[in-house]
C-alpha cells in the first residue's frame, strides 16, 4: 500500500517534528492535539524548523509556506478519515496510547496503519486494545526527529508482513533509515543505551569523576556528546520512565543509580526545566554536589572511571539482544551509529567489540562484575563465543565475519 496522507496525534515536540518530517517529504499530514493552544504550539514548532532552513538559504520563503500548507491542524478525529497511516506521539503512558487508538478506530479507514512512537512500551499490548492488531506497529523516531536518521520499526507477533513492508517503505520515503527490531522491552537502541547512561550516573555518584570528566571521556572516544549531557537533552523524566520499563523486564542489571531519583524528585529534568545534571538557567541552583553527598551518606562507595566501564555494558546488552534475535549484528551496528552517533569510523558497536577482541571484552566484564556487581554479568552468548575461539577480527570471526 502506498501512503498518500498521514496523521500525527500529539502536537508536542516529537509529534510536531514528525509532522515536519512528513511534510518535508511532500506528503500532507493531519496534526492533532486536545486543544487549540497545543496545536498552535505544534504548528509554531514546525514553522521554526523550516524558518531555520530559510535563514540558512536552504529554502525560499515560498517553499516554506508550501510545506506548511500541507499540515491540517485539528483538535478532532474527523480529519483522519482518509489518512493511510497515523503515528501517535502522545505521553508515554500505555492507557493514553490505547485510548488514542480506540478513538481513531471510530474514524480511520479499515486499511489505516496505526503506528506508535513509543520508546519502550509494548506494541502487542497496544494492538490487542484495537480491532486491527495486524495493522498496529511501532515506529520509533529519535530526538530530534527532524535531524536523527534512525527509525526503529517494531512489529508485534500479530503485525502483518504487509504492514511491516509498508512502514519500512514509508520510512525510507521520509529519507530516514529503518531498522527492523523484534519486540522486546526498550526495543533496541534504548535497551543498549540505558545501561550506558546508568553507568555514567553510578560513576558520578561514586565520585569516580566529575560530570565534565565523564562526558569528556566519551566525547574524546568519538561520540557527539557525553552521557550526562545526553540525559539532559533527552529529558531525565523520559529516561527515568524507560529505566522503569527495563528494570521490570530485565531485573537487577537495570537497577537505576540513586542519583537519578534525587534529580527526578527535585524536578531537575534537563534542558527543558533549566537544570538536570548541568544547569542551563542562571535562576536555577547547581545542587548536584549536595545530592552526590546525600547518596554517599546513604550508600558509601567510591570507585574509578574507565571508558570500558561505560561502553562494555552496551556491548553486553547487544550480545544478549543478538542471542534473543532482536536484531542482526549489522542492524545493531547501523542503529547505534544512526541512533546515538556511535563513531562511524569504528564501524558500530559490535565491530568495535570485534576490534578490541571479545576475549578482552569478556575479561573486562568479569573484572567489573567482581568489583561492581550484577549489572556487569557477562552475556552467556559472549562466553560461548570466547570459548569457541570466536574472538573477533583477530580470529576472523566474532559478531561479524572477516576475510
């Protein structure tokens, strides 16, 4: 099925950016929220993205107005009668998303695809709340959606092959990179990313290094920003919600660092609130040092920082995801490069591991497991590969095969 018209429910930052991406490809889009004020803010966000292109000489004023004319703002569902796909980008609460799909069913045609931009919630559960589970799929854009190229395409077991194919082709038509991910808690990128972000928080609260040193170590490695800066950019509340989903699904290896709770309870959620791990609003006080001292009194422990401590949990989670059939090794590498900016020169996360040597990765994880505990317990798949002398590039085969 070719998609001629799309809809987006939720005109917040992500919803507006997704709508802008759709109009940029030349397709009309319906943009809905619960009231006129929110819809207006969404339209202003879309205009601001295009205005930056105009200011840089990449687009004329007339071209911008033409793109904006492709958006139909609305507070009701009547305008969704002739859309081919609807992407929901409402708050990350399962009941809200289910209700959106139930409401859409009253208006959208039988062939309309229902896609969720959820970053962690079950696509199967959403599908079961509708009368068309074969038409329900995850379509996870990354923030900022108008910049980031990756889109995770997540079918449930009930999603039809036709729906999967249609969404992959639609994603490509948006000039994005689709990576198919079999359903699991956190999907792929967030599942790999959160242990890394969490370990940075542990290192911070255990006084392994100052926040600037932690971030600098990662930037020097080649990522576009450090883990603590990234959390502030994404929003600590969003990360905190994803961590809870992962903790419920995967147990103690996803146990969040205590410092997360300190910031969350204080409303220090990152750039959008003026402060998080860093302070962005001069009116906000920098309270991080005090919270670190609180954690030290509650759970005294001091450790040291290493790049391996931050990166190896991602490799370990990738090995588990590979074993579970969540994605292929090539797609894992592609997703990490396109989704979080893992250095392209290193070939992706698993090629980086192959270059280091899987025996070296395993011994590093075992050492960290003895020092830090369960969150570093090596994946069985990694143990088996090392036991079979599949050590990476030096042996000709690891996560990838080398000539």
